[in-house]
C-alpha cells in the first residue's frame, strides 16, 4: 500500500514547475533594473567625456563663472543652491514630519490617525507642478511684499519642505512602529510621563530609522526640478541671503538643455552626473542607517 504524502507536491506538478520559474524571472528583472542604472551612468559619461577630457572635473568648480558661450562652466553657485535648498527644506520639514508621525502613532484616536495618514499619503501623490503652482501664486507674492523679488531661496525651501513632508512622515511612522512595546510599557510601569517616554525612549530607539527617512527626503529634495524652476528666480549666483534668487543644478539642466550645443551640452551631462552621484551618496546613507537599525533591533 502506498504511503500517503501530506502537504507534498510531486515534482511534475504544474505548481512546482511555476515555482521553479519564479526566482529566475525575479532575478532577471532585478538584473535588468541594475543594468538600466549602469547604462544611464555610461550614457552620462559618454556625453560628458569630451568636456571632462579637456580640463578634468575640477574645472567645473574653479572656472570664473557659468558662461557657456565663453567656455566657462563653474557649477559651484548652482550646486550650493541645491544643497542650501535641501538642507533648508530638511530643517523645516523634519520637525513637522516627526510631530505628525508621533501623533498618528501614539496619541490620535484610531479614526483621526487614519484620517491623518490618508491625508499624508494623498499629499505624497500630488504632482510637483501643483506644489510649484501653489508656491508661485501664494508663497512668492507674500515674500515679495516682505522682501522683493519674492522668487528666492526661501520660497524654494518652503515649497520643497512641504513636498518632502509626506516622504519623511511615512518612513518615520514605520520607524516608530518598530520600537518594542516592552520599552513603552516598562516606562509606564515606572511612572514616566508619556512625553518623556516619547522624547527619551521612543525617539532615540527609532533614531536610525528617522535618520534614514531624512536622508531619503533629502534625496527627493535635491533632485527636484519643477518646483525650484518655478519659485527660486533662476539667477546663477551664490546666495548671501534667504531672499536671494538662485538657480539649482537640476533647474539649470531643464532650462538650457533645449538649446545647448557642443561643450555647453556636454557640461549639462556632467551636471547630471554630479546630481546622480549626490543622490547615490544620500541613498547609500539611508540604506546604511536602515541596515544598522535592523541589526540593533535583532
């Protein structure tokens, strides 16, 4: 008599054959995604190499200014503008995002928390051009009344901060939810107030995840094009005030690519390569922070 096989599928069963195909297909798609990134980097290098070969990468930070028609390609003012925009947006967005995440995770009722989460997720899906329109019609006129011309570094910081709040909030919520309930229950048993529990136990325990959220928010901010193109004024200069108009590196690529030729065109591909390197560094920092948090949790 043949022994019964409980929960076993014969090797020739169709489900087993489909299982054998799953991981090869997934592996092939993963390799395809990685190959696309490699091809993008290769394309940027190929297009920018003729200009890189003339003076190396240092010329893009030591030339007299950004005057492509005179073969001067100093990207420093635009790179600094991008960094200032990113850092300023993080300073504005991080406290707001942390507050929303804490309220929705620990304080709000179930209905209110669900409503706030839905609003945050909805704002994450808003096209960036809509944020830009809001900035042009609301933020820029207000700043213009305060300190003309209105289109400035500060306008870009405020609008980009609003744009990255959903990203930081959602990732911060995930980090806060990984804090063991035993920590919170133990603090309550010792008579620690809820505010002190959040400030001294919950936030430090989730600090790596919060840092990872900030890094990924910065990666989105530094790569933003449409918003900074619409509200920052697009003047190539190193800002000395929050009210100075600036041009970010991404906005410069979008503005000048349609008519750029020769070395001018090649310089824009080098700018794209610089932006890709910056974003890659930020993503690597976020991955490092996430990996460290997972190891500490384990």
